[in-house]
């Protein structure tokens, strides 16, 4: 009788702790020069916005510049504050750098100085997927275990 109860307890504690993208996050420092460029939402992110959240896909652009500035244009607000992906979009700008996150992965740290024209000091880490170029930049939406993200692929 104790073994089934113990198994159920362990399953309950650990059953919902799997980020389906975690195995793709890079543990190798990304090549900074390969990060520079313009990115667009990948097809999986566009499908998630349309099919799960029932919102129109905005013409989102994410640019990492050589001078370590960035711009986000028309990005769905679930990149940072709106886990419901309501359809609202935002524009942001600031500085970027590559750094380790709190685990063993590398990320692009965004330090926003403006969001929708308002001055701010908001910061967020964007996971880097892939161990070599072209990298994918990954904003988790809501609970990482849900497997929802705004992922950006580099434009050719």
C-alpha cells in the first residue's frame, strides 16, 4: 500500500516540471557576431497566437544591432507581462548583452530603456536555442512547462 502512495506523491511533485524547450537552450557561449541581425516570429509561435490565443499575428520585428542596441516592434505583450497573449502589442528599445542565465544556459539580456515610448528600466533574459548559428531567441510565455513561447528566427 505504501509504494503506490509514494509513487503517486513523487509523480505529483515532479510530473509538471518539464520545459519542452530546455534541451534546446545553449550551454555554449553564442557567437556574438552571429547574433546580430533581424529576427521574425517562427511558424510555431504564429500558430500558437492564432490557434491558442485567437489573435492576429502582428508584423513583429526584433533587431539586435552591432552597437549592442535592440528594438522590438509590435511584439505581443506576452513577451513580458500578459500571459494570456490578449493581442495587445508593444514596442521596446534598449541595450543587449550575452550572459549566462541562473542555470547553465546562455541568454540575451535585454535592458529596456523605453517601452511604448515611456522611459523604463525593465530587464528580461531571452533564452538562446541552439549551439550554433542560426540561433533562435526564445521568450517563454507563462508557465515554461506549457511549452508556449514567442520564438524568433533570424531572417535570411
